[in-house]
C-alpha cells in the first residue's frame, strides 16, 4: 500500500485555496465562513469515500471506517486541524488532516480491512487566536472543557462562539464514544529548526514540553531622573532589569530549560523619569515535570528576593497559564519509529516545542506525533514551507504507522514488526 503523491499535493493546494489571501497566505480563523468551508471540504471527501461522518457538539469532524460486526472496538484515530492563525501558511494543521484522508483513501481502495475502526479527526479551534482557549476542540473531546464554556467564548468584536454556531449551523449532535478510541496519531510540520539543522527526514516525537507563564509587577516611585540621587531611588526599572538578567541565567543552570521574557511595559516610559511600575512576563518551558517545577521554584525565589526593603520596590506575581509536560505512549512512538525505518528514512527522537491537539488527547488515549522539517523553522506565516518530498514522506510514515498500530487487536501491546 502506498499513498498517491499527486492526490496529496493537489489536495493541499485545493484546501489552501479556501481562505486564500491576496498576496499569499491562508486564513481560516475558527468558526468563520472560511473555517466552515474548510471543514465542509474535508467532509465532502469523507462522504465521497463512503465513510460515516460524525460532527460533535462543538463541531469536531470525524470520518469513521468501521470494520463492522466482525471487527472489534478500540479505534485508532488520526488527524489534526484545519483552522489557522491570521495570515497563515498552508501546512499547519492542513497537512495532518489531508494525510489522514490519504491513509483512509488508500486503505479503502485496498482489499485489506483493519481489525479496529479507523477514524479521521479534525479538531476545531486548535489555534485559539480568535476564541480562547486554544486546542478547544480536543479539550472538549477529552472532557476537560464544557460545551457551555465553548459557547460562551467571545472574540475581540464581542461575537460569541454560540452566535457563530447558530449563524453557520456549525455544531452537530454526534459522538464517537461507542468506538472506544484508544490511540491518536498526528502528523504535523515541526514549526522549529531542529530537523532541518540536523538533516533528518522525520521527527519521532516523544512528548510535548510543559510550560508555565508568570506576570510580574514591580512597583517603586516615580521621580526626576536628574535631581534624585541614586541611593534615594525606588527604581522599578532597575529592579526589573536586574531580575531579567538573573532570570536569563537559569537556562544555563537547568539543562533543556527555555525561558523568555517576551513582554515588558514601563510606566511612565519617559526618557527623564524614574519608572514607578514595570510589568513583565516570563515564559518558561521544560519537557520534564520535575525540572519544570524546579524552574518555577527558582523563579519565585528570585522574585521573592527582589521584593526587599533595600530595593525600595515591591515585587508581586501571578501565574497566567500552566500546562504539564506530556509524554507520548511508547507503543505509539515505537510504531512511528518502526514506520520510519521501514521506509529507510532517518528519524530523530525529539520533544515538541509547540503545543498540539495530540498533547491534549494524550490525557485520554495513547498518543503520538510525527514531524516533518519546516524550512527555517518558520510557521504561522505565509513563508511556512516543507518540500513535496518531505510532505509525502510524512504521509507515508503516517500510513505505515497506522498499519502497524492496526495490525493488532485492541489491548494488544505487541511491538510492531514488518
Ligand atoms: Zn497546528
């Protein structure tokens, strides 16, 4: 069984035409007309394949190849998302859905039938740029986000998801609970520079790093920059700068830690006035739960130490977001790894730097991911690019990995073989 390369490339082109922007790029913001048109496009292809289509209460789309009476439960699900950020590229999300479609297309055309149901999944609002939170569809699917919370999310124009559900008849009433999914696999572009820089064809993703966001407020007193002696100042800017310097030292002490101070607001932000207030953010990420917690502890100790009478400033902080690292199931990682070797491709075991639906689905299922290289690590931009060969290799690995996973009955934890 092999994929049809031209069909995959044509479909990527076709889907990129939905929401195409003048001057390049694609935009299918969640729960917009373009987003619905993208979902309809996938749905019509699933129907043309004779698959059973189900749409759930938040609009997640599923295409089911059910082996019928003689087959068991314990379905294998694979896919991604078709919503995009504003002015996006054509591969983020779309690749994983079109590859999933291709896998089903190839299997339906063959005379082989899996012992377990196979399901294409396209989850809504992965990007979260118009309506928060991101990964909304997968969060709903695993039961960690209520449909009423989804409906009450509001965009910057004050429009509710519920309004868009009504206007577009977006939501459905189906579920796939009867199929007892136990596995989820997602093909995605890397969105980072690692595979390109080490010349590997495929990322065998072993997990997704966790993250913790803080917002820190430093408060002192404003005064004249020329008349206030240095030792009589309560300079919020000086304290914030010093903290920034100390915080940036943490990654050299905790291996694999990534720390970013991405936003900083100064008040009054004038050349000749001592600032009385600085608010800044800290984004810290680590693939290991204990090391992430250790980094958080070190950050809080630094913040607490800066909140000292000698500095004349108060330092307060709160958490903006926290996501635990996720470790993918070895059964699924092994299937991806075996598929990569079967195809004589070079695989690189790696942690995902970005968040994905697969990390949410790993709360309920054995999950895994396949990455292909991203040129210059660029994504969320019209310049997002992977070569045709890389795209097709990714689809082949997905097909092969699904065949490995489907070759055994549910509950079987055999290691895959050729
Ligand atoms: Zn994505």
